[in-house]
C-alpha cells in the first residue's frame, strides 16, 4: 500500500460538482491511456479546468485516482440497484437467469471502460482501496438478496442468501478482473458468457 495521503474534498456547490464531474470523466480517459505517465496537469487540461481548481479538491494524482475508482464503483452499484428497483429485467422462474441478466448490465458498462478497469484493479490495490470496495460489494449482496427473497418468495435466511450472493459477486468480479488485466483493450462478452454461466450455475438458493 502506498503511504501517500488520499485526500479529496467533497464538492458541495453546483459549480464544485461541475468541476469534479469534469475531472472524473477526464481522469478515466487519461488513466486509461497510461497511468504511469498520467499527471494532474493533463487531467486538468482534458477536463477543461484550471490546475488550481483541481488542487482545490484533490491532494495529488493518487487522490484523483482513488476518487475516480470509488465513484466508478458506486455508480456501477447504483446502476444495478436502479435496474432492480425499476424492474427493467425480464423475470423468469429461475433466479439464476435473473442474476445472469444483472451481470450483463455490468458487462455492458465494463466493455467501454476495460482499460480503466485494468488500472483500477492494479492501482486500487496499491492505494489500499480493497477493503472499502469489498464493503460496497457486501452492501450490494445484501440488497440483491433481499430483492430476490421477496421476488421469488424464497424460504431463505437473509444472511445466508447474502453470503451466497456475495460469493457469486466475488467470483464474477474475479473473472472481470482477470479479463481486464490480461486482455487489455479487447473485450468480447461472448468469451465471458460460458465462464459467467459456470459461476452462476453454482448458485443454490434453496
């Protein structure tokens, strides 16, 4: 883990949020191109903001990356929860089909950001973000478990269901992590499909 302090300020005004939004979008682009050569000046330039504005909210490059990683993960979580809450998935009598469809929602997002995911997995661990990311995943598993128990009338304890789904999420993200790190810019969902099917097939909610 790096000893660099990961300090950033939460934007509170509309203008501040606009600046941080621009930095977030720019940082994904810049970090995806080459993390080692990325710097705050280039991020500010791509974002169209003054470098002093960037340093008003972020201590350094590592802080920008940590902010970007955490925001990306939270946005992915919110996307999944939105899909679930608005019943955008086609429900079947089989919970595994529901899970597979939900994974596909994630894959559709990851496809365009595969180079950033590589940076996120490699550098995020070095920045000490692993535990926080895992806590977010635990929350997703609990929300998903509650939803599935209600939707499918499963006679299953919430903690048991959460543990099963958390293991499933960990296996799924393990596949995505390996794919991001070793396949670089290439992202073929068809190659992941049989691997995901194998992971999902191990889920037993009964």
